[in-house]
């Protein structure tokens, strides 16, 4: 086996359109190989992969890396047709609901999020995200954990987007203290929060446990304002992630989020609070 045989994602659990995309890519690779009169062993040797990897890709058991597609394109004389599939494969690496959310966030000019049980996904470090997905029950496979973590990290590109969207977050105090993944994971997560909170387009607030008035008792939620003027909201509850587009319902979520922000600590007070928690961790 070549060293890069382990760099791809396993593919048996691809969801919805991901499966269709990957079957089409796998079929094209096989057709181009057969048209070139090459065996799987010969193609693998030509592009720096083992026969088992080529077989797994053609059977849609593994996702080809960009390098695999580029090298196969050149070796098979596909004239850029296989290389052109890199973007489709890149999207298919992430679960569909992650891709759908990332597409919405890419259109957002403003995003607000209230989190009551863990740090918001856009604020998570990779090791914190990995700890969260690793503790899911029923348990994810190692490949599923990798896939979800990669999808979550990819969504964080919104933090560096230009023009930058306005991002606001309200985190419950308990999310800053619960040591998911262990004490050192939490410490690095808190340090990361302080870094992100200092970005000019980000406002991070903490809702103290001691607060006597709280408009967010119905649970966590998000508000997205898109570049076409549309406002959407979303809520999470166990096995359901609900996207809300009805204007009356969105208005209720917006009202609650606005009240939560008014009841929480100010961004300046919140930075000081996070620094205090970090010192105690």
C-alpha cells in the first residue's frame, strides 16, 4: 500500500445525493481506466496508490482525494474530466445536513446563535468538536466522527469571509465550565473563544447561571439573515434540526434572541468572565 492510501474517507454511509455523486465519480474512473486498457494494479502504480485503493474507489467504498483524481486524470488521458469532479467530491465528504447549513451560512450577512449545552459549532476547536462527536450515542464509527468534524471545521470559513458577516453568540455559563473532552480540551477551547471574540465582526456574550430572567428557556436556536433580505431561524431538539422560514415563527425566535442578548453580560463583561473561568480551569 502507498502512504496516501489512508488519506481518504470511507464511503458506505454516504447520505442522499452524496451517494449518487460518488457512484457517478467511481463509475467514471472505472470507465476511463478500462478505456485506457489498464488494470487496477497498473493504474495504482501509475498514480502512487495500491491496487486495493483503486478497487475501493471504483466500488465506491472510499472517496478519492484531489490528488487521486488529478493523477488518474493525467494517467488515463481524461483531459481534465476527472479533475473537474474534485469540487463534487469535496462537498460529498461532508454529511448533507452539514453541507446544507454551510450553504445557508455562506449567504448570511448576519448570524445569531444561542447555545445552552455546548459551545456553538462555529466557535469550536477541532479537538472539542471531536470529543462531542465521539460521545454520541448510538456511537459514530471513527470514519463518521472524522467526517462530521471535517464538516464542522469547514463551516468555520465564515469567520474569515470577506465581506465579513456579523456574528453574535450567547453562550450559557455552563457551556464554559463543562469539561467535555477533558480539562485541557476545555482550556484550549476557552482560549480559542477569547481569540474569536476579539474579531471585529464577532460579539460573544455569556448568560450567567445566576441570571433571574431568561427568555431562552425553550432551548437553543439560531437566526440567519441572508444577503437577499430573507431571515430564517433554526432550532435543535434531540433527533431533529428544524429550519424555520415562516415569518411569524421567525419573528418569535428573533424576539427571544434579542431579549436573551439584553439579559446576558455585555461583550466586554463576557470577555472578562471567560478569562475568569479560564483562570479557574
